C-alpha cells in the first residue's frame, strides 16, 4: 500500500468552497483502479494549506492508472480553480 500526500496551497477566501468541491472530487478519484481511501486535512496554523492523503494499492495505480486517465482531468478540473500554486505530491511506504 502506498500513501500519496498532496499539499495544496489554496487561494485566500476559498477554503469553504474547496471543502465543498472536495466531496465531488472524492467521488471521481474513488473510481480509479487501486484506490483505497482519501482524506482532506486543513492546517490549523495556515488556513489556506491543505493536505490530501490518498491510499493506493500500488504506486503505479496513482502515477499511471490515475494520473494518465480521464478521471485525473476531471479531478483537476474540480480542484484547480482553488489553487494558489501547483500542488506538491509525494509518495510514502508504511514501515
């Protein structure tokens, strides 16, 4: 199992709209092969900073299966209007 952590820097004033839009984005990503679960976390100290935790069966389920699919285009269309800067995504193994 792989954990993808994506850090989102959101435009000031769009925090609540992002939270609402994320519900639709969850429905999109959950259709992808290898998807396990997704969570959205908001930073306490910096209210425009969010982390998205997505669990995948394999790294390739994310980097190839999802990122190279129409689902990714739909995911980004839902979330990208809120981005102040491009997201940073990293992948982690459970030790």
